[in-house]
C-alpha cells in the first residue's frame, strides 16, 4: 500500500500556520497571500515554488495551479485504498 502525503489547500495551510507569519516567511504581503488563498491559480512560478518549499511539500505547485484536478485525483486515490 502506498501512502501519499495529504494534499492540503493553501487556505487551510495558511490558517494553520498563521497567515501573517507565512506571508513574512514567503517574502510577500498579507494582502497578496490572502488573495492567493482565494485564487491559487494566480500564483507565479517563484511564489508557487516558495510555498511548496515552505510547506515542505504539503502544498505543491500543482495543488496551486490545478486545484480541482488534484482534488479529483486525490479522491480517486482514496477510493482505491
């Protein structure tokens, strides 16, 4: 059986981590981070990579750019096990 790291939306991750703290770690503003939480597909390449690195892969660039596709894939994987 293969265990995958759980996919977490940026919004949930930011809320758990602390949005102000995460924005500072990412080198961005709280306002921009709040916007990304609502519209993750707007994350640029550098920001997406920073988020992926800071979250240690819990939130990936693919999760940001293709949120609906990745959720559907995770749901299918969960049904297989």
